[in-house]
C-alpha cells in the first residue's frame, strides 16, 4: 500500500494555497481544525451549502493556516468520498450518507493518520462491511430501511468520539455491525424458510395449471374440432390434467408413465374428433373404442366431477363421427400458457448457479428497485425475488428475466465497490503525481545546485582572473618600483661617486664606529686603485677604504662628508699667495 504520510507531505496541488510548512504545523493547529471538522459533521448549517472540505475551509478565510500535510489530507478525503459516490453501487441515499462522513474521516486523517496507514485499516474495513452488507438496501419498506439509517447515524456519532490511534473502538463498531447483520440474516433465513415452502406450493400449482394448458394448446394447435369437444377439453379435461400433475408430482418413473397415458388419451380424443382424413376407418375405430369410458375413469381417478349427460353427449357425438356424419367443426381455442415450457425457455444450470443469491436492479420509469434472486422453481420456471427485508416482492418467469437483461432494464449488481478499493486506487494515482512532483523537485534542485556550482566556478574563475591580473599588476608595479629603485640607486651611486670624485685632499668625513662618530681627513687619494686614506687630527692614519665600499657606507649613512676639501685648496692658495707677495 502506498504511504499516506509520503503523499500528504510531498504532494502539491496547484489550486491549493499552503499557508505554512509541515515543520510549522503545531498540535494547537491540528486540534483546532479537528474540533471544527467535528462541528461541521454535526451541524450542516456551518457548511453554507458546500460539501467539499476545501471549500468549507475557504469560507473560514484566515481562521486556519494549514500545512501541506493537512491540506493534502483534506484534498485526499474530498477526492476519496467524491469518487466513492460516483462509483459505489449501493443505493443513492446510502451513498449520500456515507459520502457525508467526509468530515469525520478528515478528522481521523488529520489527527490519527496511522488508522489509515495500512490495507487493514480498521475504519476502511468498517465502512467496507457496511457497504457490502447493504448492496440490496432500498428506501422501501421505510420501517426496515430507517433502521439501517439509524444505525449509520449511531456509527457516525461514535466515529466523532475517536480520540486516539488505538484501533479497538473501530474494531468494536465493526463487530457490533457484524452481529446486527448476522441477527438480521438469521431472521430473514427463518422468514425465507417458511416463504419457500409456501411459494413452492404456489409454484407447483401454477406449473400444474400452466403446463396442462400448454399440453392441450400444443396438441390442439391448428386443429378443427366440434365446439362441444373444445369446451369439454378446456373446461373439464384440462382440470383433469392439472389434478394429475398436482397429485403425481414430477421425477418419479411411475408418475411419468401415468402422465404419458393421460397425454396419449388426450391425443386420442383430438384424433377422433378433429377434422382430418377419414379414409382410415380402422384406425379411427381403434382409437374410438372405449374412449368415453377411459375418459370417465381418468376423471374419477383425479376427482374431477363430470355430469353423466355430458358423457352421453360426447358418446352420441362419437357415434356420429364413426358413422362419418357431417359434423360442425371449428378452429380449436385454448388459453395460451403464461409459461414457456419449450426447451429454449429452460435455463442453463450454470447460469442459474451464477445468478441465484445475487442482487439485481430493476429499472423503472420512476426509479430503480433492488431485488434478490432468492429461488428458482424448476417446475414453474419462475423466480422468487425478495427485497432487503427478506419479504417477497415479485414472482417472475425466467424468460422475462432474460428479456429484461437483454433490454437493459434488469441487470445484476456486481460485487460492492468498496471504499478501501477507492482509497487504494486514489492513493496509487496520487502517488504517481507525488512521485513525479518529487522527481521534478529533485531535478530542479539538482539543476539549481548545478547552476549554483557553475556560478561558483565562474565566480571562482573570475576571482582567480582578478587575482592573476592583480598579481600581474603588482608584479609590474614591483618591477616598475624595482626599476625606479634601481634607477634611483644608480642615480644615487652616480651622485655619490661624483661626490667622492669631487672630494679633494683635506676633506673631512664623519665615520660611525659603534655608537661614536669619528672625524677623519682625506690625505691620500689614489685613483689607480680607487683607494682613499684618512687620518685623524693628529695626522695618524685611521681609515682606509676603497671607492665602492666608501660609496656604500656613504649611501648607508655610516659615513658623512663634512667638507669637500675646498677650504684646504683655498687656504693653500692664500698661503702661496702671501709667500709670493712676501718675496
């Protein structure tokens, strides 16, 4: 069986407006809705003329905010009862009553879905038993039909009191229904036992009457006989035949032999008195010999009183026939049998076995009647029909049943279309929809995930491209900075080298040695080896460095040029000048 929980949670009906998610569903919401459904089940005025659960709740506006599970449960209940009403083959009034149980079913759907979660659902089993047992229920006779309606009302009220997932209350209702039905079955069986005896007697009587007419009619067909003989056969001899059939019954070989003798005697009467070829006088005399005496003996045997003067009249007419006198003859007339005793009118044993005990619908202008094929009387070839109360409703020739079934006015009621059958078919259909929707959502989810992944990759690629561009830009910037720094370094070195180159002897520098700055004076500058020699104030050699190292220390700030040596040149020039002037 398909999972109700899965369907109610996953199904999405386009026309329904799901207000909250399943996770937002609370016990308070469920209880409030269940109370409202109970009120609707008891008070039709709350429905505002509607029968659909969904439409009744729409009337309530924003009073209830329902989850997909609850909404789908209501939708499922609506669909279940609507399909049941269309397809169930019980009486329209009963279908209307049980379809009206949708509110109490909806309450159980919402509150206790586990009571419907398996094929052995106790509530489905209860309603199935009700439907199956009422296949022949009709609105007449009212006293009996009202009893069933009252019992259904009691069950409906009991269903409204269900307040747990326990199946026991439902099983108790089902047991009570079965006991009541068994009691009814026993009562009907006793009624039928008495009725069957009475109706068998009536059937035998009808058979005797109709078969005696059938026997006469078959042998008189197309014959012309004297009116007196016609009246005798119809009024006096047919009762003799009927009495023989009643007295002797059927099936016994001796009885069959006696009946054949009576039929042969009947054929002799018709042969003797009918208008036919009279040339074979020997045969005529042979059939006529002792005819009246044999007829009288048979009438006495089967206790049919016939006046003597009537026998005398027949005897005189017989003499005239034997004398080949001119006698008045007319076409024989006899009532046609109401029962067709021809072999084609005899039902097939298999067909009888299949039909006996079944319920049939008889369609009429004003409606339809449900009757049970209770008994077939093989002698009269008639059917006894009973209503749902076990009372006799109709005696019908089997031939009329065949005609009615062929015309479509009579049809057998097939096995009851049960609520559980509707339920399972509905679930299978909705399960396919829910499964398709689930797959569609999964595909959409996968598509969305793929699109998100694609976006992530594209974003990742874009970010990587930006990083690459930034890295390239940073690299270029770094290279440019390095180039600029290198250029600046080279310029600095050139400037520094120029400063060094411009240093003259006597230039003072400051050299950082540890934390102390010492002052030294340039005294030797050897261009060939790029060597510079410095002395302190006392003229002692203190510092010797080559130009590259001097340049580096100068740039790093470890050496500072205090004077370029121009003062020494100026001083030397002044001294030389004074010396010249002094000469």
